[in-house]
C-alpha cells in the first residue's frame, strides 16, 4: 500500500472515530430524558401524599364533629374505615411513584449518594429488581382496594358470603406465595 493510501486510511479512521464518539456521546446523553419521568413521579407522589393527608384530616374532623354533637349516624364506622382505607390506598400509590422515580434515577442516571446505607428499600440495581419492588407495592394497593370495596358490599345470602370467604382465602394464599418467593423476610 502506498504512503498516500495509508494516510487516507488513517484520516478516514480518525474521522469515523470522531463521528462515532460524537454520536455515542449524544446517544448516551439521551438517558437524561429519564429525568422527566423521575421529576414527575416525585411530583405525583407528593400530590398523592397531600391528597391522602387531606382525606385523613377530613375523616378526623368528621369524627370530632359527630362525637361533639353526640350523634351516631347509620354506617358511621363504615364511612370512617372507608375514608382511612382510601387514604392508605393513596399513600401506597404515592410510594409506588417514589420507588419508580428513585429506581429510574439509580438505573439510568446515578446512584443516590445521600441514600447509601440509609434504606435498602430504595436501592435498585436492575430493572427486574425495580419491577419486583413495584409489583409488591402494587399488589398491596390492590389488596387495600379490595378491602375498601368489600366494606361497602351488601351480602344477602350464603353464596355471597361463600364467595367473600373464597376471595379472602385466594388473596391470603397469593400474599403467602408472594412473600415466600421474594426471599427477603
């Protein structure tokens, strides 16, 4: 190969290398778009915490007003428990948003240095680990939602009570196997 051919090859290789570095750098930096999901997950979680807290405050005010007036309306306990379970449901969904945001940040951007050694629940090292943590909290949201609905369901016969008992049994078995399969007790 002639000297001129070698110089052209080196020049082409350097150009390709520079272009490759620029493209790969730009490609790598697109991971920062994940910050939109992180920021809005945190904002959504905060909003859910605020709404749930206001709901609990409303229940507390309702209880004090009812007892100060020496009233005891029909279905009063169901309303209180329903309101509190609804708030717990919102808190759990807020936690889902937080775990999702923290997990995305740690997976795509950087480890959260401040959190090192603080809590293992927010440590996420793989997408599978993030999915597992989210799935467990989502299942708990579904369990709480189930009990909220059960609270307001009228039972008019033995068959309906049997279905109710069967659903609780199925839920218990599912939770047992979810906990047993997790390996973390």
